[in-house]
C-alpha cells in the first residue's frame, strides 16, 4: 500500500489503485454521479453543456463517465467520438463497428495460435502412461 494525498481535498489516504481520491471524496463523486444519472434520465434531450451547468459538474467529468460506459448520451449530445474511426458514439470509447472489428481480429489471433499449437502437442494421455524397461 502507498500513502498519497487526495487530488480533490489534499488529505492523506492509503492508496491502492485507481484515481488518487480519498474514500470520502470518492463517495461524494459517486453521490454526484447518481444525481447526474437521475437528471439525464429525466431530461433526455439535455445537451452535455446543459447537464454540466445544471448539475454543477465539469464537462470533463461527464465525458469520463460516458467513456466508462456509466452514462449513455442522448442523440442530441453528439460530442463523443470513437477513438478509432472518429464516428459519433453514445457511450464508451469505440463505435459498434470498431468493437466488432477488434473482436474479430482477436478471435482470428486466438484461432491462428490454437491451430499452430495443435500440430506440435503430444496427446495428453501419452505422457501419463507408465513405462517398463527390461534389464
């Protein structure tokens, strides 16, 4: 464990992982998130800047929650784009097409690796047999 200062309030706390925030500030941030989530559900056509202004939350924090897939944008926002191709998205970091392409590429690599290893491996039961040698 590491002792660090909270980036929000400056207090010392035992840092384990993630953001450098003390438990009290994390709880406040989570409470604020729940308020924002409720506001977005009630005001589906509100823009990103309207939500930020009404809820007194930085736009950057809203974008972080969207990238973490904790908030889903309405179509009216359109300010978040895919990290790979630049197409407008409503949540996360990648559009549906880029996610599909990445999954396919990963699957291809896995299948290629599995195929290349299958020819070199011995039968599993071959190594487990007992052998006797005559003297």
